[in-house]
C-alpha cells in the first residue's frame, strides 16, 4: 500500500526533531569610536539641513548597528531603499505641519478631525512601519516578514479606543460629581454670571474619578504594548517559519508595577538629597551675612541645573529597570517555530548601573558621550542573548530559504516606505 507524500513542513520537521541543538551567542562587533563618526556626521548634517537629513541619518544608523550584529556568525542586513524612507518621512512631516497650523490658527474643527484621524490611523502607521522595517531586514538571505492582517492589527489596537472612552467617561463624570467646576471651566457660574476668577473647591469624588481614569488608561496602555509585542512576534516570519510567544498580559503588568515602585524609591531618595542640600545652603547663606546676595544668584543657577539633573536621574533607573526586565521577559520566551529559541542572561542591576553611568557621562560631556553610551547599552543587551538552533545553521537556513514566501502586503508596505527607526 502506498503512503501519501508528506508535506514540505512535515518533511522539514522530521529530521529536525532528533537533531542536536547548537548554541550560538549573539555578538556585536561595533565600537563606540566607530559609531561616533557616524553619529557626529548625522548630527551636523541634520543641523545644517534643519532636520531634512533625518531619513538618511536613520538609514546610516540602522545599517551600522545591523552590520555589526552577528547572529550565528552572520551579520544582519538592512536593505531599505533610501527614496522610500524619504517619502515616509515627508508624509509624517506634512501631517505634523497640518496639525500645528490648525492649532496656531484656532481651527478647532480641523484639529479635532486631525486628532480623530490620527487615532484611527495610528494602528495602520504602526503596522506599516513594522512591515517596512522587517521586510527590509535580511539574515543569510532570509527575509523577515510581518504577516499580520489589518483586521488583526486593529483588533490588537482596541486599547487605543478604550482610552478615549475612559476619558470621555471622565469628562461626563466631572459634570456629575463636580457641576460647579464644569460650569467654571465652561466660562459660567451656577447663577449664569460671567466666569469667576476663583476656582471652586475640588471634591474627593473628583480626585477619585481622575485617579480611576489614570489607572484605567495605564492598564489599557500596558495591554496595548502587550498586544503589539505578541502580534509582532507571532505574525513575523523568518522564511516560512513563524515566531513563538509565551508571555501573558500579567507578566507586563507585574513589570510595570515594579517599575513604579523603583521610580518612587528614586524620587524619595532624590527628595532626601534635595532636603539636605537646601538645609546646607540656608546655613551657608546665614553665615555669609551681607555678602549673601551674590551667592544667592549663583546658588539659584546651580539649583536649577541640579534640579534638571535630579529629574533625569530620578527617572533613569526606573526606565532602565523596565527596559531590562522587558528584554529578559521577551527574549527568554520567544522562538522561531519549533526550530529555534532564545535565552537571555541580561543583568538587570548591571544594565541599570550602566544607564545611570552613561547618563552622567553624557551630561558631563554636553551630549558627546551619547554614541558611546548607545553602543555600550546595545552591546550589553545583544550579547546577553544566545540563539539555540535545532540542527546545523547552514542546513536550517538552506531549508528555510527554499520555502521562503513573498506577499503582496510586503510589497505594498515597501511602497509606502513608512519608517519609524530611531
């Protein structure tokens, strides 16, 4: 009796099931001094051209980092045509100019329509950018492909519209729990007189309503981040193989809650330092007597600069903590179908310290340390990831290349040239 022929996928998977698993640590071969030359040219040309050089700067930056990112000893490639990146940049600039003109000229209807259109188009722009970015990424001749349908994209974007509904509810709730405040904001008093300069007292119910709106908005934002990340992994294909995703929504919520805790601890620490510094300054001025006037001026300038730095330092550890935790969560729980997976050993404490040190050095050098900081942070994250491949890389890449698919959606995304690369 004849057996039916196996499908390509089955034929490909069969030898891989019993194949050995090889580990390939990711490597970054770039150096801060090399990237500094790319960065300084980008900055100078962007200044000279009043920002018009931005798409060229983005392409040079991405090509540098991709070209020095080695996955199983092979670099990534970024093949996006420059013309399409310029087209996408010009489109975004025109939309921004239209909004600013409408705001400056007091065209409230146009502003409302642009905001509404922006909310509706935001998922489309995000998906188009992902299609363009991934569709122009190559590894060993294999093309990444974002295959999500527009229905899937807009289904994943429901938190955007939920946030809008939350704040519409807050506005209507404001009129119910604090009618005096709502009338004052509308320009009238309860008696129908002209607007009073004194604002009415804010009731506790209003604060509770605002807090509820903030909490619900944050939860929706976290859900949006989770939806987009999961959709990006699950619907991205390398050759014919799709991504694999394990995290759940509560994993993201826990990281955000921990991030808020880190931020509050940093703020309390900075507040204690400011209190000590203010007490010492008052004691110093009291001891100067008549000569205190000149020192007050210099202390004011120093205090303003110190406050700016403290605000940056207070948020930097929390932002670095969240970035590192998210990086660990995602790269320890994603893979490529059943043929490859990733493992990450990034030190959260080490990355937070690196970010704080880089921030201090960037401030002390008036921004010129920024390219070195970016390279060091990128290298620390990348080199903490190891790719585990079932079977030999050459054999696997050859099989995937033979089964690589194309698609009309990717061609349309390339034509649009919508790029959001920083």
